[in-house]
C-alpha cells in the first residue's frame, strides 16, 4: 500500500512544529513515499527551502499551508469567548495555486490578523476569490467540519462541506485522522457518511508535528517553550498522544483499518500536483528612463556625471575601472537595479535623511560611489569590485544601506508609492534556538531553577570553527577536531554535563 503525508508541519510552524525539512524528506525517502506535503500554520516561510530539498532528494515537494479561516468575515475582531478561527488544509496544485497561496498568506496578515485571534485569518469570500489551482482538505479536529460534528451539529457540518465542494469542485477532500484522540473513531464514521452523501472522496492524514515517534517528548518541551509553561503543568496546552509523526503506510492502515481507500487517495492527490516554481529569475520594478534612453545608456550617463563630480579630473585608472564595472553590470542585466537603488538613496539625501557611507562588499564598486549609493572611494582604499559582483556569480547584487531609523519609514513609503506596493517587500530573518539557549529553555521547562540552566550554558564549550560545538561532541571523544579549532575543548566539561 502506498501513502503520502498531505498534512505536515515543519520548524517553520514556530515553536509548534519540530520537523526539520531535510529530516522530513529523508524519512519520506526511507519509507519510499513518492511525495510529502508542507502545511505550516498560516505561513509559507519554509516553501522555498522545502521545494529545493524535495527537488534535491527526488521526493515530490507538495507546497501548502494550514490556513486559519474566520467563522464569518476576516475583518471581524473576535473576543476571547468566540470561535476565532477554524483550520483548513491548502495545497498548491500548480503555479497558479502557489501564487494564490502566497496571496492568501499575505492577505491573512494584512486583513485578517487581529489581537483577539492572534492568527492571520482568511474567510470564505477570499478563499473563493483565490481558489484557482488549490487542493483543499477539510482539516483536523480544529476545522469547521469537525467542530460542528464534535458539537452535534451534523447538518451544519454537511452545509460546510457542501460550500467547500461548490467552491473547489473535485479539488476538495474530506480528511480522516486517528492519533488516538478521544472520539476520532466515531467522527471518522460521520465523515465517511458525509463523503458518501455528497460524493466527496476521503484522504487520510496524520497532522505530523515531528518526524519520528520518539521526537514526541522533545516536541512537548517545545510547546512549553512556546507557552512559557513547565512540563509538570497539567493545565497547559499539550498533545493528547505521541502519534503526530510521519507514519509509515502500514501504521496509517493500522490506525485507520476501515479507510484503506482514504490512504490510497493520498497518492492520487499527490499525482494531481505539478508545481514548478520559477527561481533565480530577476524581477525588478520598472525604472522610467527619459525618452530615447535605455537602462544601460542612462546608467552610463549618470555614472559619467557622478565620476566627474567625485574625482574632477578623471585618471586612466578611474576611467578603466568604471568602464569595466559598467560592462559587467550591463552584461549581467543589473542596470535597472543600480538606478533604482541610486534613486531612493539620492531621494533620502535630498530630504535630509541621514544615509550611511556604505558597508559590505558594495564599497568596492566605483559605480555605486559615482551614483552616491556609497561614500567610500574604492580606488583610494583599494577595494575589489569582484567581491561585490562578478560574472562567475549569477546572484543579484546585495547593497546594504543604513538609514536614520527615525525616518526609515519615509524611505519605504517613497519606494512603495513610486514603484507600487506590490513591488516592495520587507524581508524576515529567523532566529534559531542554539545550544546554550536550548539548555536554559530545557532546564526551565523541566522545572529547574534558572541557575541550573545558566550554569550548564556557561559550561558549554566555545565556538568550534565558527559554530556551536554539537551536543554529541561534548560526549563523544571519538570526534576529532583540528588542534587549532578549539573543538577539543568540547570534551572538557563532558563529565559535568552528564551530571
């Protein structure tokens, strides 16, 4: 029997999912599964790493999201005693579906996020608008369908299933799960009845939050970190069983013996998906140049003027350098990028917004210096251009610019208004729990005084080759490090750490 996990959470379900993306694919490959899905809570942070890992391993990556759906309108602002949202599983069938997923995820934050809900919520109106290319599964025990059934509202459950079936057609499926949670067996029988009544096929899912069964305890500790609780707290949020992992097909059949068809249907859903994400293609806003000019010719003119302003008389060295840089920039198609960056930096300076002199490898570009993007003379300081940009590296240039934080918002507003809000985005960075922080967190959730975790963290060895020494290195003396790496210090406190 074949099976595909269609409802899976990764580490990008923050402090809720404990599966690392490479581990998910390694497990799927080990189990000879043709595909695996990513359906993190309300976000698509892991979509590209997941897609790339799937392509590298040969296991088809199914990119999705577990959405939060408002009971009525996403614009409602619920109070604590109301139903704030229901869960719904979405999977991109193709590129159109992927684009719609991105749109839905963004609009969930922009329009549906509310303090009372604490989640980026959608509603049926917006789901209907961006339904193209999406496969939809009815969801877990927190879904609209299941909430109705749990509360004895069978007719409302049928109505909800009918609405989604009308919205998504044969791309809508009813989920059955069994992780040993109370009432799941009887609920699954009711789901079967609804499926038969409305001719909606079933799929089996396991709502995995960790990769292996023995990861359940670590996942429980992660939930305690999220909620600020201790493991001994009986009233805290926790999973009822240790069954929320990437199960084998045989384990799924054992859990759902009367739903072999739902297990097999997961493979059919995976086969419906054919997502090709176009990567590494440069997408820049349109920079308007004067009539008769091209991006390349206008950049050359701006650079010529800037060079004379910076240097006065132009030496042969300066001439050779900026002509060479312009050729590389033109050949790589980055003329528009330099013009856009120069535009908003010059605007900030005209409006008396303080701009940093430049940092990072961009300081090695005489074109950036001529355009006023940086204020560091690469000729004087012998800064190489190739570290910033060279034909052998096909990635976009990366120019780090510092603006006065008190007026940074004005620069963002200028760029958004000039180039369009749909062409401007702010990036996000993710902080991971490193070894020392993990020790402190683990000590706290286990109920130890702060001093215990702090002592262990301070005993942990220094950086090894620029990274945290792995935990195994503190206990396994067979690991060999170069003498000058500092790694051998990883074993110094092993006996104490074991205590």
